[in-house]
């Protein structure tokens, strides 16, 4: 499951990464082997992340292993990663660190900061996960530094009551047929706005992120070279977001803001590009809209947004116990339970034919075949290469979309500044 994406100063993060690299290059990083196994003496495992562990699974694990206690420290999205960078540079940190896929290019660039999980047998797990989810957890030098959690398969959540009022179809198959691609989605949005004089989508940057995440290459190519200024997939995603903004389709609501959350309940927007893990947020924030929301396939069908990795910092004194917990938590049986509890789509493809997942429906979303839709959204997806500055570059383009929405710049001006800012930050 993922957590609110919050903004944080980029220069601070870069400084932390640079300090970390210097510490590791000087050979000061520690790699303690003195831990108690999960079946040995009492162990307290510390977990740092931007989203808490599923408490039902934690309770189950602690019951199975009475000697193990798990303590969590949860911070906002960017702050969690900055705090981890700072701790690692000081040769400190938790036993288990959650790192979002957006940041993996940065963290895996310093593999000495983490235990190489191959020492515990992680190489045997590779075939259990989607290849493009497994690969970001592997350093360029071969160390396995992270085990994948869920996968953020994508769909479009939409308000059937608002669609009906606008004279649009409400049946999910008919709705999906309206947008086989993003141009169809925007055309539907223009029809909705013309009928309702209300925003169609929560934000232009939501379209930018969803569309750009569908590419096989995003900000880096397979050789690790920066390509954001010349990649046609990035320009196309940008143009789609600009079309939405210029057409009045966007509500210009920052993700996780109070207004964005309220919009789920009060009809502040009619559609929401929604990763699987976001379904719980909709149900929690807008419980009175049960039966009004439905889910249709994403334009272009496949897409991903989110997912994270569980890593063991080199300073951990409980590395074996931490690994035992991670591998138990990410085993297929536990992933399926977490999906049922929190809508976190498993990253283990063996479950994609399990009837418990393929046949899963949601009463809240008008009995939508949630499992089927989200499985289809990640099948055939290849992922895209990550680099050390992927998150920083992403923020420059998302901020640029926001400046256009707020009338500060034209689309062309914002694009040029985004490219310039991204080039400077990635130097």
C-alpha cells in the first residue's frame, strides 16, 4: 500500500545522497552480522516507511514468533526517504526500510548501505516476482538490496451518478470503450464538462503521471542516459496533460490535499486515475458514495503507479530476523491477504490465476471485478529504467504542470522551465 505523496526540498535530498556516497566510499559503512534469528532470542525489529505495515499481518507474525516485536516509524513520503538517507550517512538506520519505487534508482546506487540479500538466499526469490518489479531492487553491481511489495496497477475510478447526470454511459464496459486511448478519455472529459460545467479529472498532473508511467523508457534509457528532454513518450504525456488543463477538465487538486480527499465525496471530479491501493482511500474518505463509484480500464489498458521495496540497512543488528519477516510478509499467501484487506495488488504473478484474486469483486464499486481489471493492467507491462534522479526529475515536470494549471505560465514556458530545472537538478 502506498501513502500520501508530499513535497520536500530536493537540494537537501541530494546533499544527503552525496554524503552517503562519501561515507560508503571511505569504507565506513558497517555490516553487522550479530543478529538473533526469528526463532532465537527476543528481537525488536524497527521499520521505517511512508506507509505502515498491514497491522493484521504484523499481529499474525508476532503470534507465530512470540520472540519478535515489530515497531514502526511512519513519515510523509519525501521526508521518510530523506530521513533514511540521513541515517544511512551516519551509519545508522532501522532494521527494515521501505523505499518507494520512485526512489530506488537513488538508493540502489549505494548498495554498500544495505545488506546484500543474496547472503540470506534472496536470489532464489527472483522467479516469484514480476521481472520488472524485481529488477529495481537489484544494484548495477548485482547485489539484491530490496524485495518488492505490491504493484500499483492502474485503472480509472469514475462516478456513475455524475456520468448519468451528464448523459454519459455508466456501464463499465461501455465506459471503457469511450477511452481505448488517452485522446478518447479527454474527448469524454470535454463532453462531461460541456454538460456539467464541472471538472472531469482531479488534476492535469495525474494524467501526466499515468500516461508517462506507461512508457518502456521514461527519464532514463536502458543505458542509464538521461532522455527526458527528447523522449517522445514524455512529450506526449505532457501534451495530454496540457490538453486537459487548457480544456478546463482539471480540478487542479494536489494529491492527498484535503480538497482532493473531499472531492471524492462531494463530486469535485468525476474520474480519478487510480492505482489498486487507492481504492481503500476512496472507500475511507467517501463512505457515503458506495455504489456511485465504479472502475473501468485505463486508457491504453496497462499502467502502474507505486509500489515499494523492503530493504535492510547495513547497520541493522537483526538482519536475519528482518529478512525472515520480509520474506514471510511478501510470500504469496500474505500478499493475497493484504490485497483482501488493503487492495494492495500482489507482485507475485502466480496469484494472477488464483480465483481468490481473479474473482475478487467490490460491492462498494458496484461489484466491479477489481482483481480482473487490475491484473490486466500490469500484464504485458515492461516497466522503465530508473536512475538516481528519477524522483527529482518527476517533481520538476509535475510542478510545471501545476504552474500551468495555476495560470503562472503557458504550456510552452512551463515545458522549457521543466527541462531546464530537471537538467540542473540531475547534474
